[in-house]
């Protein structure tokens, strides 16, 4: 099941220990972090998964791992607005994508990027901006879940599909129609698709 990006990433990481931090893994990430940019499909995506880009081969499309890889790549290109596999991706752009979609980077890579942002502030303005945006997105997630709870308790009939299950897309459309009620100062930074993924993840029995 790869309805959410988190589930897709879990499939791709099934045989990996992305929480492991040792000398070998740290040296691996340091080697890649020396580059200003990574190639989107061949380098950035494997690093997000926790694989070594030098030896990573995308899984066969007809497999569960292939479907998960395609799901992750589609979300990544949608977020960056650039479907070119050779597009240049900065390390902090990859971190921003992970933060915005609630995905955990491999621990070694995450710690390294945190360190770079701390000791090289002049070169990591994008990193600081990403951190600020992550805070805003976290607040938006909380507001979205609160709005969904309000709707399913006050207007349950408007939130169900034809089979009686919560319809995440329908709930999100209701939320966004009345966005000014929950976001009176500025529109939400979460996209419609991100809101739907959030509800599918946290709302019991929710469908897309």
C-alpha cells in the first residue's frame, strides 16, 4: 500500500537501516554533501531513500518497490515543478521537500545538513528558510487536522463518500472553501494534495 509518500518510502527502505549513524555512513553522506547540487533522479532521490547513488538502480516498474519509487518521484517533481531527471537539486531543497511532506531523511544525512546550516549560516540561507517554512507547515498541518475534526463532528454527512467512509478529498475541499475561517491572516501553505495525504494518514477509514 503506497497511498501516502510515507508508505512509499517505507517500501523502498524495507531492507535499510536509515537510523544507523556510524563512521562509514557518515563518510558516505559527507562525500555527497560536498557537492553543491545533486542530480534529481540519480542522486537526490536515492539519498532521500538512504541508498548510495553510485550503486543504486531504480526498481522494476511492475514491482511494489517500482510503484513506490514512481510515487515518490512523481511527488518530488510536482514539488519542484521540474520533471527533468537531470535537474540540479541542492541538499537543502531535498531537505525542504522531506519536511514539507512529513518524510524523515536518513539520520546521518539529516544531522549533517543540520550541522552545515549551523556552522555555515552565510551559505545556508536556504536552509534557514526551509526551517521557517517547516514551522509554518507544521502549524498548517495542525490547523488542517483541527478543521477536519470540526467538519466530521459537525457536518458528518458532507464528509462521507457513497460507501459511508470519510472522503479525504471532499473534506479538504470543504476546508479550502472556508479557508479564511481557519486561516484569517494568510492562505494555507499546504497544497490540496498535501492536505489529502495528511487526512488519509490520520483520519480513521479515510479514503482518497
